[in-house]
C-alpha cells in the first residue's frame, strides 16, 4: 500500500482522516498511531517488531538519560549503549552480507581457506529512516537540546507516523513536536492544501517518473549494447525520474500529514538551480543532509582530534597558510565520514560508496581550490554574480549531477564505469534524430508528455526559486491582492492536474506499477 496507490488514496487515508476527526482530541494521537502501525503492517507484517523494538529502546534510553545529571559519566555510557544497539541492528540486517561477502572475496585472493554464503535476511522497509530519527532524538536528549518524552505513545508516533515511515523525511523531534501532538480538528483549509500537494506529487510520479522508468530500465539492463548519446539520455532520464519520483513522494507525504494539520520539514528546494555541490546537497534530500551535518559533521569538526590539528597547524604554519591548512584538515576529517555514511546509508553496494566519495572529492576539491578560483576571477575581471558565470556554474553542476546519478543507478561500480566509458564511444547527435530513442520503450507521445510535464515542473520550481513567498515584495498589498484573486485559479490548476493524471498517468492495462525508489533504501 504505497502512497500513490488506490487503496492508500481512496481507502486508508480517508478512513484515517475520518476516525481522527471523530476521536476526542486527547485520544487522537492513539488513533494516528493505530493507523500508522496498520499501514506499516500492510507491507511489513511481522517485521513491525523492529519498529516496535526501536521505539521501546529509544524511549527508555532517553528517559534513562533524562534522570541523570549532566556531569554523570554513566550518561555517556547509556547514550553509547543506545547508539550501539540501534546501529548494531541496522548493520546486522542491512550490511552483514555485504561485509562478509567482501571479506570472503579478499580471503580468496589471499588464498585463505574461508568463505561466506549470503544469508536470507528480511529487511523492514523504512529502517534507514526511522533509525536515523531515533539516533538523532537520542543525541538531542543527551546534549540537552530537547527534553525526553515520557509518553510512549508520543515517542512511537514520532518514529512511526505513517506518512514518513517509508521514505522520510528524516524528522528531528523539534521539527514536528509543535504540530504532531497538537491534535487539532480537521480544517477545510488544511484538507485543500494537503490534497493539492498530494495531487502535485502524483502528477510528478505517474506522468513523468513512471514513464521515464521504462527507458531507464531498458538501457541499464542492456547497457553493454548502448553507447554515446543513448547512455547520456539514460543518465539524464534517470536523474529526472529520481527527482520527480522522490520529490513527488515527498509532496504526497507532506500533503498527507498536512490533512491532519501536521507540518513536516521540506526535503527539496529546487536542486537543479544549484551552483555548487555544497549548494546542491542543501537542496536535495535536505533532511538527510541536515542529519549528517548535525550528528556527524559538527561533532567531528569540534572533536579533540580537530582541536589538536588546529593547534598543530597554527604552531607550525604561519599566517593565512596556517589558517588554510587548519581549515582543510578539519574539513577533510569531518566531510569524509559524512560522505562515506551518505553512500552506505543508501545501501550495501560499491556504487553507493563511490557515489559518496564522488561528492566528498568534489566538495573537498572545491574548498581547496577556492583561493585559486577567486584569484583567477579577479585577474580575469569576472563578476561571480554575473549571469554568464552563474549559467556556467549551473551547466557544470548539471553535468556533475547527471554523472553521479549514472553511477548511483548502476548495478555495482563496474556497470557505472562501463557506461561512463561508453559515453565517449560513438557519440553522435544523430541518435536524437534517427529514431533510436523510440526503440527504448517510449513512443513520440510519451516523449511529448514527459517534456510538457517537465516544463510544468520547471516553471513551478522557477517561481519558487525567484519569487518565494518570503520575499519582502510579497508583503506589499498588491501582491496579497493578486494572491487572493488567484484562489479560484488554484482550483482550476487542481482540476487540471487531476485530469492530466487520469488521462496521461501511467496506469491501467499493461502497466506495471513502479515501486518507490527510496523505499528500498
């Protein structure tokens, strides 16, 4: 029962909303929790025990820490125990075969008589998401940023709320506590906004992402038969597919929560307008990036090792060079675990590890070469704020994104590297004219629908990027007047999106439903 399926949209969600509304306010958290566990049970069944176990562990570890004084050394040990148990569970379930399988291959190379056979492991969907939320909550309680919650129901709802349990966003306690437990009555305004957001997400997934999946799957399955422009088309198509599906799913998730008046953190902010790799990761899968920043990057950058390195460089290197060496050393030791963790979080495959190291290398190189870049711009009298330079940065960033996602999608690093080499073999623009692309599972009408759909999404993102509601201009009376006058227009857009989904959506006879990509992570 995924977020884009008929049972969820027409049965489960309306039922949850109805029972939530008729339940007395003080019991509404229980209603949401019951429906959340029913939702999780619908696709995980007995594997729900892992979610329940994580909830009990997190709840009692946090209460245990809350009863201790800040200076009590046992508090740190309790915190470490909780983290060890949570990480140990996910490492055993998700990475055991990968780790021992690679050790077995290494033993074979070294002629050591030891081998390992992969074990059948049932991995609960969403474990990567709710485990990070649990670790973040524990860390915040340990650091004193939030108070431990003594209501088990609230802790369970925080970790198991049905809109976020499959694909996130990865919530921190402070992100949701104001609205998740408020138990307000259902409001017409929230219902309209929530439905509008859900429909927008369905538009992205069913009209664009699910169509592109046909082309992407065909090329990646038979990648050895393609070269040049076809590989480029597949890499671009996969990037668009991933964005439309993941951001579309986030629209459905945030819209679903919004029906109940619950606000969830945004997970995307026009990522293809990014100018640098750092900027891109502030816009793409935002909550994952924030989690890594708060719970890995910052702790490492202020650790004893980082302070020792800072002291060492200031002592042995003078002036600006000493500051530069200190900054680069701390950046390396803080960024490396972040990007290794980012790669491994997506799954136990070498291409995911490469994907993390790919962005680590690019971001670190960008920091290291920043003084040289600034000097070159000054010598050439190039204004960093000029349209020319910003356009150059955007095009460069798009190439980096498409290349990274090509490796990310591959079945192992070897496939990604083979496809990368194939780009430079037999590349010709005639591929886009001679009908080759029409042999990849999509016809001309499919391409037209995809292009029009992408243009609509691009235009919507363009408005968000350059005309955000938070700008001062929007406080002017005439802007407010236009927004009020546009309310009927929102209904027209809503009906238009529904009709587009019904007419052009990828479903019906002969259609194989495409699973949510990030649900597999």
